[in-house]
C-alpha cells in the first residue's frame, strides 16, 4: 500500500499518544475538526488494543484518498475476537470496538490475524454509518491489500 503515513510503534503505553500526534501533524490541515477528532479516537482505541492485547511492534498506516481515509493497525498477536462485546454500565472496558464502529464507515479484520482495517469517509453524513462492522477478509478495502 502506498500510504500517506506509516508509523512503527514500540509496544509502550505512550504509543497511542504518539500515533495521535503524528497523525494530527500529517492530516490536521486536510481534515475537518470533527473528522480529525473521530480519527484520534479510532487511533487511540485500535493502537491501545494492539498494545494491551497484542504482541510486538504495532504498525499504523493511514492513507487519505480524496475524501476517504483508510487505515490499518497491525500487531504480532495471535488473532482477534470476531464480535463486539456488550458492556454493562459497571464494566471498566469493552467499549472500544463499539466506538470504532460508530466512528468509521466500515471496519474489519483480516481473518485469523490482529490486522484491523477501517475506512472513514469525509463527506459521509452521520446517518450513513453502519450499525454493525463488516468483518472478514472479503470485506477489506482493496487499497489496503
């Protein structure tokens, strides 16, 4: 993939913040404030999940093509849960992927890996967002193969 941004992060607690800062520096002038805020949340959740649940370095790739932002977060973990967990009001965690789902137009995983992809459409209306993620290799965007 010819990415506008590729960042390799050490599995440290500071990785999500570093990823957000680099992405903001690169795309801050090209995205609206709400789009940038959504991207920052998606980066925080996916990079944070990779640090907490994965292994090894984490790769963040972002590509802006017109009004479509495509991204990938990849770690060296052994696999990914296929369903978004339901969280109760007293649960401390477990809402991250629900947030990713609500902030992106589409997202999914490469089957059997911890390679997560997402798309965010700059021109999409909030009502155009899907109610559930598209999971599986056959649903991934072609530009991120």
